C-alpha cells in the first residue's frame, strides 16, 4: 500500500508556505484552554496543513462573525449542574443559542472544539485556519442527512475541496453528529480516510472542508461493472480504513455502505461520513441509528451479545460483506421491489440465506464475503483476519489499473446522465 506521503498535496503545501504571514502580523493572544493535551507525537500530520498558513483574510469581517483566531472567547458550553429557571421564565431562540454561541460569534462544543469565522481550535491542541472569503463556490456535489456538500476552490492554495454546509439547530443529536465527525476527521490521518482541511462557523452555519474525491461515491460507479481485481483493491482499502479507525482511534463507523466509499480519478478509495460513528465502550456501543438496509441481522432483531440495541464491530463486518457483494452485482442484494414490504425484506435478511458473489467470481473471493456474512456475529472474521485473507494478500502483490477503471466508470456515469446527448453525438 502506498504511504501517506504519496497522497500529500505538495504544491498546496508550498503555496501555503509562500503565503504565510510574518509573526508580527499574527495575533498571538489566543491561549489554549487549560488541560489541553498536545497532539500525539506518533500521529502523522495531514499533507495539506491549512492550520500552518498565516491567514491574510482572518482580520476581515465585522460584527459577531468576524472573530479571529486570536480573539479571547469564554466557553459557553451548557452547564447541566445549574438550577433550572422558573417555569414562567421562558427561553427565546436567542437565549438558547447563547448557551453554545458566545458574543464574539464562536461556537463551543462542550470543551471539545471551538469554531469561529477563521477556523477551528480542538481541545487536543490542533488548530486549522480557513475562512469563507478564501473559498470560491461551485456546484452542489450532493445532499446528506445533515447538510449540503459543495465543490469549492481554496484560492490561496488553488486546491479544490469538498465543503459541507450544515445549518445549526438546537438539536442535541445533530450537534453530537457535527462534533463527532469533526473530531474523527481531524484525528483520522490515514490513506483510506478522506483528508480534513479545516472548519469554520458563520451566520448560524457550520462549514467544514475535506478532500475532494472527484469521481464520487461507489454507488454511482458500480453499475459500470467491477472486475474482480478492482473489487479486491476496493475491498482492501475499505477494510484497512475500518481497521485503522478501530485500532488507532477506538471508533466504529456504523454506516458502511457504497455511498460512504468515495473514489478519485487517481484510483484511490477512501471512507467518509462519520456523523453516526462512535467510540467503543467496553467493546460495545449502544445505538438505534444507522442505515436500516445495511444492518446486520442482530441489529434488526435488536439483539447483540444479549444487549438490546448494542452495536459491535462485527456488525460493521456484515456491512462490509454486503457492500462488496453490491459492488460486484451492481445493485443492492436485497432489492426492495422484490419484496411485498419492508418487513418482508428485513425478514429475508434475518432468516434467509446470506447473498453470495456472482458465479464468475473466484472461490477465494466468495470465501471472503462468506466470512463477513455469518448470521452469528461471533463467527464473523475480524478486521485483522480479513486483511490477512488470501484474497486481499494476493491483491496486494499485483498491479491493478485503478485509474483506468475509474475513468471508464466515470464515463459510464456521464452517459447515464446524458443519454440523449450521446445519441446525438453518434
């Protein structure tokens, strides 16, 4: 597997160094909160370090949205130990937002991170400097559960990025999802995880910028046909990314599916969307959220190791197997149109035989997916066992033209969008 350096944006890094300000122009009055831990020395830094650049536009702006990195801001995290207000003292939208947004316009996430108009400061000691004025906006790339994703250009470095825009709401689940994804993205430095470039907060919206995967998600490309060598390379990237999250960060993804596996035109495969991920607690994480159609049988039944609603890493392994088979088949293995209703579909997942790879795939590939799709979660392979499986070991020893496959798949996707224009061209 290529090392991290191969994926760095060297030209962007050089540009950042050229645009850095002199120390005399920087506001150094910001002091990290007491108790902040320095970033782990063993963790490699991202190739593109927007946090290292001097921001020539950080001082531009006014009012409550123009707070710079050096501004002194009190923490306004919610204190549940305070006595409740009298019943007649009703809160207003302004007073409610005042609990998490301070007068300078900074958004505080209970001591974990502070977002402002010029970037984000994490309690780990990491800071990323980026702001709205530095970005040129282009088309929408898609819409997710919590917001819109746009293609943007970071003008100081001329680097294309994907920017996620999330309108802030006083909904605890949504706030948790935002800080969870930001926390994971800035700590998850691995070739199989989308790179994080920074985040900021203005006008009641949270924005964060990530690596642009210009070929899109696998669910939009799989219909073009996926040969076995390409399928093995995709699978290896997914499994290694999930193992990294578990082993290095003690995190389970909880939403593994083709839409959350991204591809770029360089042939790289990376995981995204950590809004419903969670840290492992005593090897179990309790949840009732996720993508229903990719749920493991024990999740559908509401049972996992005798803990109702609990989630284990083996549940993600089931989702990996289902994802691999979907990519190979070009469609979801339990197509809704073949069932009378969703309950019939879920019954098939829980009680029916698990799906298998099409006949033209090798026996070793079929063995891999079968190890992921055991109905009993205790019998499923671990990530370490999957990485050492013969199918992926053989893949690592051969050359695969991923760039060529991506180019063909992207062209197929374009033709599907514009069939009439293709006929006119012919």
